[in-house]
C-alpha cells in the first residue's frame, strides 16, 4: 500500500521532543494535526512539524479526515476520554502511559477497542530496544534458567531541584507522579520479559519535595510521588517459580541518571541498562559478559535516556502496520497489557494507603 499515514498529535511535550522527530524519519508518515490546551503551543508545533492543521480542541484532531493514528500524550486524566473519542472515529490509537487513571477506565478503553479493527496500543517504547528484544529471546531459550528474583533501579535527579515548577506532574488527581510515569514502564517490562503478571505488591510512596511554585508564582502542595519503593511477587509461569522482585524509583536522587533492570535465575543473571545494553553472567562467573546489541539511534537535542531510542525503532513499525492494514505489532504493548499494568498501579496506591501488601 502506498498511502501516506496521517498522524494526529494531542499534547506538545513528549510528542514534540520525541514522537514527532521520530515520525519525521519514517517515509510515508506525516503530521496531519496537532492539538494542545495552548493554541500557541499547537501552532508552533504544527509549524515545526509541517502539520497543516492545529487546534486547542483535541476533538478536532481525532475527527480530522487526514488523521489515521492518534497519539495521546496528555496528562493521564484525559487518556480515557480521548481514547474513546478516537476509537469512535475509527482511528488507530497510541496512548501514553499510565493508560488511565484507574482500572475502571482502562477496562472501558479495552472494551471499546475490541469492537474496532484498529491498532490500540500503549507507548511502552522500551520494548523496541534491540537489547530488550534479545533479552526476551534469551530468557525463552533458558539462558539464565528459571527466574528467581528481579530488581529495577531508576534514578533521575532533576526533580530534586525545588525550583522545578509545579504542574500536572505534581498533582495526583491529574495522574502525575513517578509511579505512573516510570513505574508503569518497569511493571510492563517485567510482565513482558517474564511472560507473567504480578500477583502481590507492597508499595511505599513519598513526595520528597512537598511544595512547588506554579507558573503564576503561587506555592502549591505536591500531592504526587517522586519516590517509589515496591516489593513484588509474580505469578508462576514457564519462566517463573516463586519469583520475587524489588523496585526503587526516584526522581530526586543524584548524582546522575540511571535506569537498570536485573534478572537473576537458576542458571545465571542478566542486566539491561538504559539504552538497551545487555549483559549476562552464567552462575559461578564473577564478571558480566556483554551481549552484542544495536543501540539504535536517538534524537539530537534531548537527554539520551533510552526512551527516544526505543521510539525511533517503534515508529516505522507503527506506520508499516497501518499501511498494511494490520491491527497488531510484534512486541508492542496492547491495551490489555496496559490494563495489566493498571491493576498493579491501583494495587500499589491501595497498599501505600493501607500499609499492607495487596493481592492482585
């Protein structure tokens, strides 16, 4: 099929820095419409991306006749409503994480997508790093045996600066916080790599910076988390048996960015770094052995955290699938995958409030 694929963008943060530049590299893709709460942001983003249409009303974008794929990159508060509208207009959907504000919304989104012959995906772009896909295959080949324990460590120090302004990210009621922004990626990574789901979670959340000043100079309380600690247990599967996990996420700790997964099995260990670098250590070995992987390409002008590399690899597969009339993409996170993650997120919030481990 030679048809060009029109992309509708809702939100001008991550979409402008990462998604639009990645799509610009894909032959046959073009930005058809840009929507933002700020008409000025929509206009400047449209001008920079070559989009012929921009608006402060996202409903115009999801209904636009030139839009085939709607990319929803807004605060999570709006994900459900926007997704349902896009599906009603028979558009393909790529929704940012967290999928929704709660399980009920996520279930509603899944139900709406089941009746549509479209892609309905969550943007877990790290799945498209070459190193993670090699890890996926190696785990299934029994490289490190049955998985006993997993660890995730994430550190991004920039929100440790109290001068970072208050915005929706600081507001729990808008879906802000590290659990939704980063914890969703970790949970999805473990679910996907291990081919199972989390069966129990104990969670402790904290806001290390208690107040921030908003754009109007008003000091406001921070109600979302910037530190997350999780203790997990996984359901048994072909790869797991009595498997446990720990997760430590911080948006305030220094001195530098770090994002690492470790998986420890009966025959050895595996670790994956931020840009998809993969290492293994057979049981008894004292040193990690690097696996040959393709780091892919990142996007100039933004921090190389690995997410852009994943999306640059993901973008052409999205366009190819739409042009070929497909409704699934190998390795891509579906709405059902997003729902599985949302169940853990909701349970983590419940655990944090109750101080008890929650069975899922």
